[in-house]
C-alpha cells in the first residue's frame, strides 16, 4: 500500500513554461493529504532557492529532501545532513580554477558563487533562479553540502575522477557534486525510517537524470512525459507532461486519488 509520495520540483511540480504549479497538481496533492498519504519534495535545490522563487506557492509538504538528499527536513526541522568530505574541497576548487568552471557552493544557510561563465548564466536563467553573490573560499572551509558546477561537458567530466564524489547532471553544462554515498533515495530513506515506513510504500515522480535513483527505488516510479529519455526507460509508468496534468493523471491511474468533476479543466 502506498503511504508516501515524493515529487521533484523543477519540471515535475513546477512548470517553468508557466512559472507556476498546475492547478490540477495542487488539487491532487490536497486529495493525497486528505487520504492520509505523506507528501514530500525531493529536489536538488536549497530551501533558500525554493523560498526565493516561491516555487511551492501555497502548498505544504510534510518532508523536504533538498540538495539531492544532503539536507532533509521533517516538518521544517532538519533531521539529516550529509556534507561533502572537507578534504576533497581543495581538489574541486583547483579543477574549477584551472578549467574556468564556475561553481555555486552550498552551505546549510548560505549559497555563494565562485567564478562566472555563460553556462552558469544559462542554467540559472533556465530555472528562473538568481546567481548567488561571489565569495572567496579559503581554509578553513565551511561545511559544504553540495557544489553546483557549470562549464563544457568535457570539463565537468573531470570531477568524475574524484574519489568520494558523485556527479549528477541536471542541465546542459551543469552538474551537482555531492558525496558519493548521497542521493535523493538516501535522504528519503532517512525520513521514512523515522516513521517506520519503507521505499516499498512510496510513489515517486521525476523528470530528470537526478531522479533516476529515486524512481528505481520506489515501489512505483513515475516519469513525467516531458522528462529525460533515460529516466523514462527505467520508470514503472510514464505519465503525461507537466503541462497536461501529468501528476494528477498518474495518481488517478494508480487510484491514489479519485476523479472529481470540479477538480480539473
């Protein structure tokens, strides 16, 4: 039995074409909550970005898995944190400087840029998010939970050689760097364990490459119709695109919500 539902934000909950969450999605999530199903987000974003862009609008979620699982919140309380190993931060900064790769360094309560290039500008514009202010990182480094890197794909591939690091692609010329043992699924498992739940009681929705582990681990993995081609190949179900009521249609398909005559256009 499905007892929890997790959603990616960009391209899954939040439609960048309209810069809003579809009404059908809002009503579907409301029905899930009425039916006693936990609802959570699982995103590569920081809470600061979500709040800045008002990306969740008036929706409330029980759980927030942020930074691809590195900072996880239960009812707005931080319950799980997994930082990047401090000893590999200098290697990341050196590669970035030598290859002119721009970075966004993500701390628990701050985000800052190191360098600037056209890939950074394009990726942030695509997700309607401002570029954080510049900062100069020197020893001793603060605790870093995620680093977003921007540049040519062949240069970004250099980070793959760093032991203890996972590289997750999320946009052309943009990747997230997180601990090797970190991902959305790991964060979700932490939250579920606190409520005596398992991944076999989860339905997960996503559209991008960084949603792959989550969709494969969930009892039901749903790929959005507008989603990544590889993601669709591993999904249990492919729903309609975000702009065509994809979330609501999938939830009705799996009988997690009912059709309401006044619910959808």
